[in-house]
C-alpha cells in the first residue's frame, strides 16, 4: 500500500498525461532469482490464450528478434480470471536480459488477433531493469526529430506585467553579453588609440577617415561625417552597413550607405559609418574567422568553447563606436541614434539592447519571427537557445524605436505580427506611441523610400520637425570612394596585430582574467561570485529560463523479494525530452512518510551499467537497497535506451538538414547532432552538397540554436535531480557519476539545489586538452570560465570527491580554491584512482562514510616497488634550503644507460612534477621546490620496469 501511495504522490507532484490504453497490457513479477510471473489484462473479448516467444537476441537497432528459432522457447498464457491471462516461466538468472514477444493471440472461436510487431516486454533478471520500458512503449524524445534554425517560426511570449518583462529583459541582456563573449571580459574596458587619417571637405559636410582600437591591437575602421549646418551640440548616428558586397561603400538602387550618411549629415547630425568585421578596411580578421564559409553552416568549435565570435567583435565595435562619437566635444550625449539594414539591422537592435546610450534606434528589415539572420556574425554560440530577434528588438523599450519592414523579405508580416508584439511591450511602459513602423513594397533593402522614412524619424526626434517633412537626397558621387578608404594612402599601424595574435590575445584574456579573479578571501570571493555566478547559468540554460515543467509517466513496475522496481519516463513538453528513469525502492522504508537516503547512479552507458557484474556493481545495488537506500538510475540523452531508438534512425543526411532550412520548416536534428558539430558536418558533406546555394542555406549555425549532445545529457541529469528533490523527503542524496557521466554530473550539479555527496569520476579528462572538450565535453564558452577545472569549483554539494583526473596539480588547485571559497565544505581530489563498489557503499551507507573514504586515500602510500633485474634506484634524496629560504629536495638517481621518467607525487596523489630522464653516464640529478614538509613519493619508470620510494621531508 505504501508503494502505491508513493506512486500516486509522484504522479500528483508531476502532472501525468493520460496513458493510451492498449489491447494487451503486460506486467511481470520476479518470484525468485529463477522464476518470473507474467500476467496481462486484455480488452479483447473471448480470448483463450496468448503465445509469446522468449528470446535474448536483438537486432542492430536493439529490438528483440521474434524468431522462435533464436531460443526455441515459447510460452502460453492461459485464463486466470475474466480479462486476465497468466503464466510462470523458469529463467536463468545469469542471462542479463530476457524478452517476451507476442507471437499470437487466439480467440475462443480459433481466430487469430494480430498485434503490432514491436509489442514486447523485457523482464526477469535484475539486469533487464536497464531497459525500463517494460510495457513496450519506446522512448519518444522530440529532440531526435527536430532542430531549431534561423528560419524556424518563433512563438512570442506574452508578458502580462511590466515587472515580468523587466526581469526577463534583464536576464536576456545578460545572456547576450555572456554568449557573445562581451561579459565579463569587456565590462570595464574602454576605447584605445583614435586616429584621423585623412579628410574630404564638401560644402555642407566633411568626411574624416578614422580608425581606433576596440581592444589592444584590433582596429575598428570607418568614416565620420561632420555637419556644417546647425549648431552644436549635434546629435550623432551610427550606421553599420550590413551584408552588401561593397560594405560601407554600397551604392545602388537597393541600398546606398553613403547617401544615407550624407543626408543625415546635411540634416545636422554627426554620422559614423564603420566596417563590419572582415569588410573593406577591417581586414585583420576575416568575416568568417570563427567558422567555415564554404560550408556556410558550421562554427569553429575550438573558438566556440572560448566564446570568441565574429558577432562578439561586431557588437564590441558598436559599443566602441559610441565611445568614439562621445569623445567629440560637440556631440550631444543625449541624442545618439543608430540605423542599419540586414546585418546592419541586427547590429542596430543588438547594440541598442546592450547600450543604453543609444536612444534612437531604427533597425531595418531584420526584426522577424521567421528569420533570425543568415550569417555567422548574427549567431554566436548558445545565443539563440530560447530567444529571438523580436524580443531583442523590444529591449529598446521605452526608448523611441522606428521599425522599417518590407513586403518582399522575412519582414513581410511585420505590421500584423512583429509590430503589434512590440507595441504590447511598449504599452507595459504606457509608451505605446514611442514605437512606430513603416512598411514598404520592396524586396530586402535599405532603398530611398526606406531611408526617407528614417530621415523623418530622426528629424522629428532630434529637431522637432514634423513627420511629414520631406528630405531630398543628394546623390553620392562614386569617384570619391577611393578617398574614403582609411588605408588607401595611410599606412596600416605597426601596433595592429595579425589574426593569429589577436585570437591568441582573446584566449589569453579569458584565461588570465579568470585566474586573476580566483577568490582568496571574503572580499575576493564576493567579487568572483558576482563576476561569474551567471556565466554557467547562461551557457548551460538548463531550465531555458523557464520553470522546469516535467510530466511523469510510470512505464513499469516490478516487485522483487524485498524491494520494488519502478520505471518512469520524465518528459518536458517545452524541450520535447523523455528521460528513462529506474528507481529501486526497499520494502523496509516508507517512501511517503520517511526521510530517505537516495543514491543517484549515472553512467555513460546508461542504466545497464548498474546491473553489470563488472566491478561487482550489482552487488553494490543490492547492498544499498538491503540497507534501506533508494537507488535511482537513468539514461541521459543518447545513452542506454535512447541508443536503441537512435540506431534505427541514422538515415538522415546533411542535405536533408539544409533542405529543411530552405523550406522554412522543422528540420531533423540527427544530421548535425554530435559532440563536435564541425567534425560531424565535415564528415557528412559531399562535394556536390558543398556547391549548394549558401545564400539560402547558410543559416544553420547549429550550436547557436541547439544544445550539443553533452549539454542535453547535462540537462537530463539536472531534471532528474530536480525531480527527486521536489518529490521526495530526502535525508541524504548522493550523486555518483561514473565514466564520462562524471563530467556531465559535475556540470549539472553547478545548477541544482544542494546535494549531500558528489562522487564524480573524471575518466581521465584533461582540462588543458582541446580534444577532450571537442570529443567529450563540447560546451560552447566553457573554457572562458576556467574550463572544466573552473566549472567544477561551482559544484553545489556538501562533500565532493573528484577522482581519476587527467589534469595536473594546478587545475586541481583551481577547482579546490573555487569550491572551498564558495562552499566552505569538504573537497577531495585524486588524479589516478579507480573507485570500487565497496568505496561507494561505504560513502553512502555510513554516516561518516565520506570522511572514512577520503581518509583512507589521504594516507595513500607509494605504489609497490616492482622487481627489476639491474641494481638501479634512488641513491639519495637530500633536503636543504635555497637562497630564498624555501625547502628544496635534491635527488640523485642511478639509471645506467636508461631512458625513462621520474615523477613526484604528494600524498593526495597529485602529480607535482614529471621529468624525462636520459642518463647515458649512469647518473641523473635534479631538484624540486617543496611547498611544505611532509611525505612524498618519488617514482621511476623506464621501459616496462618501475620502482617507487616514499620519502619523508623534514623542515630543518
């Protein structure tokens, strides 16, 4: 009764959708280790028997093979009561998994009822519980079916109150800053050197060629138009140009950047027209320096993990452009406008969202619910998981905003869709009249009609001129274009750095900034927390900035000798996820009223690992359950039960993905979903596909819109922990992450509510190795927050055990420094160590298990000396002090004619130093600065031989 009530509470805590009834509903009970009891409730009338085939064989997709010849075993279920058939079967408990597949259902009149071919049930031995879905319903996870992209239709949120919108806006702006790489690295920086290289004087305006440093060694280039009419202080307008072939010099019937600048200057405004990254005079970095332009779809995953992007530099240049115009003594700081079309429109509303100094934005032909920007400079990694251009444009509120749209591009529905949505946001401020829209009949453009609409807006807002005022453009004389090039005659400055050096500087900026802010006392801890507390939240977006909403479906239920096994599917309607979960609940506890101990087991092989005889894991499970602990396991995304589904659906090509994008439709996610989007795309693209019209399909940018497999696994773990914490009264919750799942659990635990113990296998992961990230922990921006070693310091647990790391001692020290500063709790780090099942049991079952376990390994001794034939070894290990009064260990080693290595460890097993030995003369001498007196281990290795010695260093 208690367990039934517990199930009801689970279902009440998480709304359960009504299950579809099937004609045959199976259930099983394990009577003892060798007998299984099968029963079925059946809605088909007058049934006399059901014949099932028992098998252990599966096909390539993981489905049972229904061929009786596979096992030669069949079983008939016979009537027990009306509507119920039963049978028992003797099974071999040593066989991991049995499957029963319906062969036929026979009615009383002899007719046969045909059933779906995939109606099967996995039962019997303890290992079978890894498959969980014993009712035969396969995992239905929408994340395999669809992926977001630039042309997918966005559903707009409905904000009911100003407080609701303001809070969301604040979160959104922080998200933009972090995912474009601006925060926290450029939060307090300022404009560098400014140079006016040349000028052209006309009757009613002057044009200056200008460049300045956005950051050290990187130049923003452009032209400043100064008015001759009016009187200071003058308003200033920024004019980013967009993706036109000639950039800021584009001059055609579709768009004329020079005409726009000249007309605004003639009105009495300063105008700064600047290059996008990689256009015209801005040639230090290519526009696609962070991607692969020929593919038109893929971002550079190495730079993505450092948060370095073309979009980030584009927005930084926009911020610096405001800094620049505000250095001009006759500019009115309260009248700063910005306008651009296409990519210039993206720059306009993004920079307006980030910079409150821009008070009068006019974005043209880019605020859309059906297209978000088809270039890499519009799509930073992790930026668009949960937002869109309409929301970002709305961040201008309540500042005056003029929206220009066109009938022949993705803004065709603006008057009926996007404009009313923006009005609704402005109406929350009681400023509905501050947002306006001009819709013209034309294709994608910033043509004369569109420009004149912008002139009227600026004329009205800056000079109080009527909206009906007409401005006549003076056509630009193209013979002056060469004179507007910044570096036509003026030399490129020596301090301007090449691309490789700039990218190196951006990486170093992130690495050094993080290390510089590591906490050391109460004051620096507060500064560190303020600087980085939101960073992980935004790059992970585990709750998509919405409350976690999970539905719970019970998919299976077994009663064993002294426990229950419950199979659940946790689903999220917002993300489409379906997470298989198994719970082993002891009979000895009351899960409704008791405060319970929970062991949450996560493995990179999924739930099946818990039932494996390897390393006595099943004995660990039974020991924990016998001692009153609930054991919970799961299959994170693309592991365990997910794999069975995925194997049957790996038939989607890269071309399918691109075709879906071109048709503005939902597209399959499998084509690009992998640990490394770059490697997957390169391996999946044929030569003919690379010749596709990239102007139509370049808007993939998968990792801007979609989470990587690794991130989805982390999200699943986060949701299961949240589910446990919300639905049960927990006395102690221990998270055990093994294999690569230890990495996923570590990151997930930075965002969950506090757990008691975290036992986390790092599986040899090296925080300094790029390949480890791209192949095993592909999380955009992670390396900008100290990589895995830095993120691990944010784990929210009372006691943390990290083991089996491939990192050196400096990374371990970084993790420990952050964790102890933020948590002040117990932390233990081991480099090379295999956690045993007994260790896990000790930690979970005993009140002081964590302390006992860590003490056991804190008193670690050197590896045993292995026998070697020759008399080589450590001659002496002598202690002295150097000139700085620091302890120094000098050692002399005989390794006659050998080539090998020497390693020195402290008692926590951290590698302090490793040197290569080449000693043809039979003697090798070295020294080591030792932080403190204590016990150390020196280990020699050459060829297959090795020896170790424990050494006590006394501070004399």
